[in-house]
C-alpha cells in the first residue's frame, strides 16, 4: 500500500506555517465541527436541568450531569466504530464525510424535535458522527508527517489551535441565542455551523491525496455477512437493554464507563497479540499503557468544564457587568481563547527545541500536575454565596486548565500516531480517544458528588490525586522512553 507521505508533493510541505498544506484544510473542517459541537454542549446541561418554564426539560441535576458525561464518553467511544470502518471498509476520508452528515442531522434534530425525543435522537446522531469524524481527521493529520519528523508535535498544536477557534465562537453564539430566543434556536445555530463545515469539505475534499482513501487493512468480502450479523445483534441487544430499563438515565454513565474500559482492554490485547504487529511496535504499544491511564485521569478532571464548571458558572460566578448579565455558557469560551493564544507559542517552543524538547511522557506528567493545581485553585473561593466568585478568579483557573491541556492533549494525539503499528494507524488514535471516553464519563460521574457545601474536600481530593499521579509518571519516564524504541 502506498503511504500517505509519499503522495504529498514536496513543494507543499512548507506552505502552511512551515507545515504540509493539507493541514489547513483538515483543521478548517474540524473548526466548523467544533463550532457546532461546543456550541451545542455549552447549553446542553442547562437545557437538561433548567425547569420547563425556563425552557429546559426539568431533569434532576445529578442525573443530568451523569447524562452529559455519558454522552461525552459516548462520543469518544464511538471513535472505535469510526476507526474500524476507516481501517477495514471505507478509508478515513469517506468515514469523515459521512460522519459530518450525521452530525448535521443530529443538530437539526435537537433544534426542531421536542422534549426527550429530540434530545435522544440528536445526541445519538451527534455522538456517533463526532466519534467518526474525530478519529479520522486526526489520523489524516498524522499521515502528513514522515516518521521522525520533528514538526509533528508542533503540527498537532497548530491543528489544535484551529479547532479551538470553533470552540471559542460556538458557545458565544449559541449562548447568546439561547438567552434571547430559547434553547432550540441555539441548537439551530449549531446545525447551521455544521452545514457550513460540510459544504466547505465537499468543495475541498478533492484536494486530499489519493492515499486518504486507502483502506489499510481491508475486510475480506467473505467476512461481510458475519460482521453484518454482529452489527444487527449489537443493535438488538442495545434496544433490549434500553426497553427493559436495565440501562436507564440513572446508570447510563456507569455502563458507558464500563463499556469503554472493557473496549480499551480488548484493544490493547488485540494490538499486543496481532501477528501483524512486530516486536518494536509491540514494545511501543506497551509503553502507551501508562500514558493511556494518565490521559484518562487527566480528562476526568478537565472535562468537568461541562459539568462542575458549568454549574459553578451558573450559581457561584459573578457574571454581571454594568447591569448586564453574561450567559453562563460563555465561560466555555475562555479556554479556547487561551488555546488560540498559547497553542502557537507551545508549537513554536517545541519546534525551536527540536530534539531537546521534553519527551511525550514527561509532557503528560506536567499536564497531570498542572491540572491538579488548577483544581486546588478553586479552594480559596469555596464556601462563598451565589455570585461570589469574581470572573477573574475563574479565568485564572481556566488558564491553568489550558496549560495542562496543551501539555497533554495535542501531544497525546501526536504520540498515538507515532507509537501506532502501521496496520492499526487509525485504531491507535481511537485508543487514545478511548482514554478520553473513560475520563469524560468519569467527569460526569464525579460531578454527581459535587455540591457547594463540600467544595473543599471535592477539589482537594481530585487536585491532590492528579498531582500524585503526575509525579509517579515522571518517575517512570526513563523506563517508558526505553520501551518507546526511539519515539520521543
């Protein structure tokens, strides 16, 4: 199979801020997808637990946070399906295209269908579609760089910056529309944003290299029937679990976490036992296990932006300026602002340092430690009344969130592509997203224990645990570097 690297014309390799030209197209598509995704997610929790008279569904807040966590975890869990379809049936480019259509239909459902029906259909379509798009867009970015290219981490940081332009604007627009015209109008804006992104992709997809359509490990036609029956059986099983109430709103987050953990274990077993994985690749997969655990732990705290921080912003944050009250969903745009400003700086630093930059495991450790400090930074504001926390205080905390994210998230995407066995390229990226799935679901579960009366123990325990895990990971860096077999 012809590699992607060999199909990228040499005269385009330094046409986008010193990076391959196609990087601009891919992060532009992801920008609009993130606009719609974060725009919707910025108002999603409020839509669930606000009273019916306030335009919401009146769901119990503890159940709502668990559902948001389960939905977020489902997005990343569905990257498995997207990666499998790309590697075995359709190729990354086609899966990305069909996933974008599904996302747009999901946002339309949230905008036009009423009550729980619209919520369920919309979240299922957006969740599955986002999973398919995320894994494959990231995989295509990874193919733009040859093995050993020192620009890879910097390229992913630039990709991350483009994504966060959408994440910045999305909550601002949907939050403003929701406050003035209601939740469904806000969801409608997310649908329009995704339609713009899909149109842009249709017009530019012809510029992708031919290898973007490659199927790295094609499924033999003789196995089509078997996998078709497996798919039907899985759908029937899910339907039975839901209709019988064995899986319901109260336990969905726990079920999702369990499924993600089992899937991750199965994936690691598959990669480590496959005859298509050589000894060097197997050692690299083993080195990824501690990074996987660190990533899941990090996201269990970071993704509380959409649960605990959202509640905190609505209840405890002073959002009034000269008589005008800022929508609480606008807080979700603070992190993307910092990402846009600092991701380029991080990219420049990693590029400048070249081979002298910290190894990926050490960057992961730094991310965990800074994330822990961010949670401890909530403690000085604990115990205050409604609207008692100054906006600047939360801005500083979210700045720490951003620093932690830049140490770990784009580096995680990069290291997943660097450590991936050749025949499991996209599925290795899906494995990294599985760590985010576990962490995101845990973020929803942990949020159920948050209350303004127990803020000090809540933030102290989670912050302290993250710091300890970061220190432990840092201590094992020399061992991990050896197992990574030359990958930094």
